C-alpha cells in the first residue's frame, strides 16, 4: 500500500522534533561536557561578538573621521629620565597579562592532579597579575585624563572619538579582568580550604568534589588575555 501524503510529510517533522528534543534535553550534544563548562563557552562566544563589535566600530570611526587621530605611541609614552618611552607601560601590562595565562594553565594542571596547595598559590599569583594589570590601567587612565585632558566626549589632541572609543574598549576589558580577579580569589580560598576534596556543598562547589570549576575559571581568564592581545594590536599598535 502506497504511503499517503500525510505519512510523507510526517517523517521530516518527526526528525526535526527528535533533533530538537536531543538538544534541549542534553541527550547528545553536551553528553560528556560539564554543564558549567558548556555555559562558559556560550558566554565567551557572546562576549566575542561584543568585543568584535567594539573593535570594528573603533576601526570604522578611525578610518572615517576627518580630524587627525592621535598617535598612540606618543599619547601612551612614559617619560623616564627626561626621555619618552613609547608604549612602555602598555608593553609591561601586556607581558603581565600573558604571564598570568601561564600561571593559570599551571593552576588548572595542578588542580586536576589534586595538588591543593600549588593550585591555590598559582590562582593567587594569577589574581595578583590581574590586579597589577588593573592598577596600571588605572594609572594610564589617570594620566590621560589629568595630564592630557582626554574625556569620553572630547579630545584636545584631535578626533573627539578617540576618548570615547578608548574608555569604552579598555574600560569594558578592565571590568572583565577585575571580575576575573575576584573569582580567582574566591576559587583559591575554596581550594585552599579543601572544599573540592571534601565534597563541600556551596557557592561554586558541587557535590562531585572535582576541580572542574578551576578549569572553567581558566577558560574565562585565557579569553580575557586573548582579547587584550587584539586590543593591543588594533588600538595601540595601529
């Protein structure tokens, strides 16, 4: 007996329904992926779009403005012993943040080895690197505002959009670093107290007693470091 029209149209619908059911109920797509890690990847993907929009807007504004654009190597130069050092502070900030990626990777490695002391210490070192970066960025902002007179709505050195794009991009990234430092300190405290080994229930601690949250924090931190490399290349070197 030949299948009816209703039978032929039901099959594709059933297939799509089955696909949607698998995705929504986590039967196939994230079967072996911890839920927290999957959510972090989704968050980082959305954050990638935001930073891409910011940097694209910066490049568009810079190429389209009719007023002269300040030269970053001169604007962000440090004067030492009467000599101007172009981008010296920015280079130090970049080195510190890249180094923090190394200590974060070691923290994740020792976390999965269940070396509680080394994991906690490396997390705190990473947090110290991040705090140093934020402190240098605060110094950079203070110098730009008080000495150069740059504002989000104006710029005495040329195009007014320079101030708005600078404070928006670096401020948004600095907020990410600050939040990361807070989370690193929280996780380091929990690791030091052995909450991941004792199956302690609580904030960022599951009953499984594993160190997956250290890796999840590491994903966030590596993303923040990678974003800074793009900001450094596009905003400061271009």
